[in-house]
C-alpha cells in the first residue's frame, strides 16, 4: 500500500475518532455541570424543607408558651408558680403602659429570687433600650402585622453562648413576655430533625449540619465525613426567629459518578456512530434516526442559546448602570434613582427568566409541585403590577385593574405570581402597541378567575393552541426583535392545572384575552 494512501486511510479513521473524542469530552463536561446543578437544586430544596420544619416547630413552641401565659395576670405568686412549673419558660415579665417593669419587682430588690436576678441580668439591655416595648407597641404591630389577629411575636437577642428568645404578647396597655428556656427549645428543635439514614439518596454520600450564629455545629446527620476545610455544596440561612443560624450540606464527588458514567456511555456510542459514518456510511435507517436525534439536540441547543441571550442583556445593563452609578454617586439624587430603576427592572426581568427555566426543569424531572398557604390573590396581583410598573409606564401602557379576589384563600402565591408575571410580560413584549392592559380578578366559591387582556395585534386562530407548547413561538413580524425562550405560557398553563384550574386564550374583538382559573379553597377547608 502506498504511503500516501496509508496516510489518507489513517486520516479517514483518526479524524472522525478525534472529532468524536473532542465532542465527547465537551458533552461529558457539560453534562457534569448539569448534573451538579440539578444536585444542588435538590439539596437546596431539602435544606429549605428542613428550615420549614424548624420554623413550624418554633411556631408550636410559641403557641405552647402563649397557652401557659394565658390568662394574663400580674399576680406575683401566680407568675412565680407558672415559672417553677413550666419546662418551656425561664422567667415571665410584665411591663405596664409607662414602660415600667411590674414583674419581676425590680423596685424591691430584696423580694427578687436568685433566678429572677439572673434573668434580669441576661435581659437588662432589653429593658434599658425598651426593645420589646417598642416592638409590641400598637403602631408597630399594625404596621407589620399580616392580620388583625396578630398580637404576639418573638424577640431575639444575643447573650452568652448564642441566640436567646423571648415571646411577648400585648393585652391592653400591658406587655406580657416570657424568656424561653433555651436548652428545652434546642432539644425540641433538634428532636424534629431526622437521624442518619444511609438509604436516603441525597445523604448516601452527604451530610447536613445545623450551625448556630457562631458557626458551631448543633446537630448533623448523614454518613459522609467532609475533609477539614472543605466548602459545603449548599448553604442556606434560616428564617426569623432563627436568623443567624444556617444549614449546610457537604457531599462527596462520588455522588455524580453514576450520572456522568451514563453520559460517557452515550458519548462513546455517538463516537462509534460518527466512525461508522466516516468508514462505511450510514444506511437510510441510521441516517433517519441520526437526523431525528440531531433535531432534538439542535432544539436543546437553541433553547440554551436563547436563554443565554436573554440573560446576557439584563446582566450587561446591570453592570453598565452600576458602573455609572458608582461614578455619579455624588450627583443629583433623581439621576441616581433613574439608574437604580434600570437596575431593579432588569434584575426583576432576570429573576422571571431564571424562574421560568427552573420551573421548566422541575416539570421535566416530574417534581413540579405547589406550596399552598393562606393569602389574598389580589395582593399578589398588586405586587406583579408594582414590579412591572416602570416598564409599562415607559411603554405608555395604561393599566386598568378591577380587583375582585380579596377573600383569604389557600393557594401558592409564588406560582400565581409567576403565571400572572408571564402574562403581563407577554403584553409588554407583544401587545404594547395597543397601549392598554386590563387585569380583572373574581372569586366564585372556591374558584378564582383572573383575566389578562390587551389591545395589541392578538393571536391568529391557527396559533391559538400551539402558543401553549414548549419552545413554540409564533412566526410573524410580531416576534421579530423580541427575545424569548418560548416556555412562559407552557409553564403558566402547567401551574394553573396544578391548581385545579386552567389557562385559556379566549376570543376577543381586539388583542389577546387570556383567562386563568384556579381552585383556591378556604384556609380552614385545606387544613
């Protein structure tokens, strides 16, 4: 065989192998990034569920203490008896309308018990600063309460080895407070956490730790021993009144192994297919199958490219205006506010995009679910309009909001905000020429109905159902120059159906009119 022909044959074999190997490395690397991202999402979701459980246990503890505090009294003997018999409270306090401490009797030190002196020492700064009295004042309560029934709350402060808690309740002009038994509370909280279970997928090669405000581990579960100094995979801060505490998850790199191994097998198969094409050619069957796979791959790549483009522009604007704001920090306030307005608007836009992508990912994995809680649907609609206000004003779009869903119901406010946000965003993108946005909400029994309508070009009859398909975008001059991933309406309909309702495009004389229905039972019925 001639040397030249040998070189050509070697190139025919080596070239596709090299290309397949290079593509395989790229795909394996990208696949590993996706697997790690999905794993972090799973872990953060697990940590948030632990946070929810801890806060639920704090609420139970608070209700128990409130039960012991009532009926409220200023009788010293009764308060001391309650203190002695309560495993949950270290000391009770009573403050009158003039911020004077009625109990313990500080005016007569000789009458104080040893426990009362120690408690007064721990809480001295609270009473000197008037923090609890100010927090429980009627004006403060009315400004922060979520309902008129709220008349108690937690007060948190640092003393000794960490956080301390006090629960207060206002009765008329007096404030009744209870210093919490920190040891008992910690035991209750830790008792609500799970034990190590090696059969749990996310803990087979991981460990979750509960840390206090000083970074000390209060409790941990999971079989993985993290090397000294290794950073956790995920960390979240706990919500009030456990602010300052955090949850962190450590995991072994071996947890990604199985997923990456499967990806490697897929890439090796693809490499063999490329080699077969280079040496003997593909038959029609393999050509057809390969074409189908390439179309699916191109669709995924197109989706990623579109989303990347959507994310790039807001981030660029944020960075540019942040730099301008830094340079003009000493100039007039109105100009700085304009720059800040752009930053806020773009940040909100980026959040909506990321929210849609993450929701779509959860839908694809079959883990999309609702988190219902009591609330008012119109409050969510007001929040959406407030977020879109600057953008709609800039486009000259007039907003008419007919509020009719003011009754308290059980629903997922984050999901409803995402649905309505997608619908208003479509009006901003495609219906701005009509200069009008109508938002109507109604309640009929357990059904909530929301109408979003504009006076723009509308949707052609042939496209009325396809606009709810993932990645589908209407092919017309309407979408030219308008960026989007084509998943907003698909996600919105899925969330609506999870709520027991639906999202439909209704016939209208002009523009687009979308009708959203949600099944939202009363909070009592959903318990």
